């Protein structure tokens, strides 16, 4: 395995007497898909919030690309190459798929909030957005209004928006959420293809996808990591079977 790209050391987050993440330490290596799984209420969403900068940690440290980013906010982490997609899809429904991605490209370029100029005026951003849409399988739907896209296509679009930031690491929060079997297989194939270019921290309840994609899997239960290993080691672990595989994810 390559050197660590993301390093979490002793992360803790509590709300009063409730400890949601408890001394969590893990690494994501360059070129790796590392899956994070756990039962309902395990603290996965809170941990992702800490990684992305949306939630401050009460204790512990986060290093990304060798740099301590514990005190940095979400925009600074994004500029360093830490990209995130969300469990609930959020796009501008009145805009086309191309406009959504072009706006994200322009934001990265520092021109994303000059709304009085049309997106078509930024030729470089538009061309890059078109290429990203091709990458995620939406090239033929570039001009489609987002309000007309199917749920699976919206998940692909959200991934395209994350890619517009040119991330080194993609933190994907349940990209299979709400997808049917065919759409889940398509998303799994897409993520497998992206592995050649991006490291991925995958938070996912679809165990078929997790076992298919992940190089390593870490299991979070009641805020603590209880197991980390290969897909086969996770399959064989009695601890994991008791704690997770018989339950639903959050």
C-alpha cells in the first residue's frame, strides 16, 4: 500500500454526555478505496463531518497530504484536494447538468460567484465541465435540466460536481443511497474506474458494492473502530458479523 494521504489520529466528538466518535484513528492511502461501514447510529456521518471540516473535533488530529488540517475549515480543505459528496443529493434543480458542474469548476478557479456573467462565457470552465460529465456517464445529458434527471443520474451529477474541485481524495457519503440494483451496479463500475485517478473514502450501506470495491474496510460501532482489514477479513470476522452485517446502516 502507498503512503497515507489521509490520517486520522484519536478523533473525538461528543455532544454533552453522548460521545459520537471515540478515539478514531485510521488512514487512507494514495490510490486506495477505503470503505467505512457500521450499524445505525455508529457515528459515520459525524466522522465524515469532522473529516470534511463541517464539524470541529473535541480531540485528535487530521493530516492530509502530510499537512495538519485539524484547524482548517471546509473551503481550505477543499482547496487542498479533499472533496466530498453528500448522502442527500443537492444540486441547482433549475440549472442544467452542465451549468451545475461548470459553476463548481468556476468556484475552484475563483470565478464561481460572478452571477451576472453567463456560464457559457467561461469557455475553459465549460469545456472542463463537459469532460467531467463524460467521465461520469452524463455526456449525453449535459443540457438536461436537473429537475428532469432520474435519481441515479443525480447521484452521478453530484459525483461530477465533487470531481470539479480536482480532489486528491473523494469522501463519498453513501453514493448508492436510493439507487435500484441496476443503478447501483452502474455506480459501482464508475467508482471502480475512478480508482485509477482518485483515492476514495467510501461510506456505504450497500455491502455488495463495498466488498466489490474496497481495498480495506473499517468498521465503526458506537463511535469506535472495532475492526479494519481486507474484504475477506471483514467477511470472516465474528466481531463484524455480530456488530454490523445483520443490521441496517444509517
